[in-house]
C-alpha cells in the first residue's frame, strides 16, 4: 500500500516570525508538485482540529518556528520521538502546546504516524503584531524547503519541481494572505523591509 504523507505548516502569520511554518509550507507547495497520496496543509493555529489529519498520516513532516535557543534563522531538524519534545519545549505561542496535544491525541487514539520530521526555525521576533517575518527567518525558508525535499526523498516521495511556481490563484493560501500579497499590503517592500 502507498503510505499517506502529510506536510504541515503550523503557526500564526499575524505574529512576525511565528508565521514561519505557514510560510515555509506555502513556499514548498509553490515549488513542488507531489503525488496524490501526499497532502500539503496550512495548519495555521488550528490546534486539536488537526488531529484527524495527523491520524490519517503514515508519515508527517512539520514546518514550525521553534525556540531552540540558537541564532535567529537557524534551522534544526528533529525526528520521530524527539518531535513532541521540541514542539512543547518552550511555549512561544498557543499553537505549540496545541500541536503537542495533537500528537498525544493521535497516539492515544492509536493512529500515530510511524515517521515524523520537524523542520524548525529559530525565531527572532514573535511580538511584531501584523509584521513580516524578520530577515534571518525569511532567509531560512529556501533552506527549509530544501531540507523537507530531502526528507521526503528519503521517505520515497517523488517531489517534482514545478517549471514555474504556482500563481497566487492556485497557491495554498489565497485571498491576499499568501506571503507576497500579505506583506505588500502591510507596507513591506520586496526585500522584506517596512516602507515609510
């Protein structure tokens, strides 16, 4: 049987670097076409509503902003049994504790993914309401997408690079909350800097 794979971005795009996971999964979706047994999902801050998706997955890859105590923008990948420890290690936002609970609930219900990987990025600023990702975190997105691609290849998932990134109409996030539209409407230029 084909293994069901879930690629999940979690976080809150309204709180600066807290939106890393959502922006990383968005970038991944724009760059790669995937087989039908792979689901790409913006989990946002849905918390326990994500349990049904996690229970259906044989393999789970998560993008998230995680406080590892490292330099801002540093990526760290953890796997399998280490994932719950890091998603609940330091509470930076409500969604992190919620996602640790999602994993626990899936485990209690007997449908826990057999392979897990967390592509986490050390945030710089989580207090910037409505603001963009900071430069070091924005700069880590390409490396995070590449890391996820490598993990998926290791899992036997065929990731096909799109000839052109998806247009906003076909993107994972629509209605002007995709990364480019969201930040340009909030006064951010193409370099990710606030305009005066």
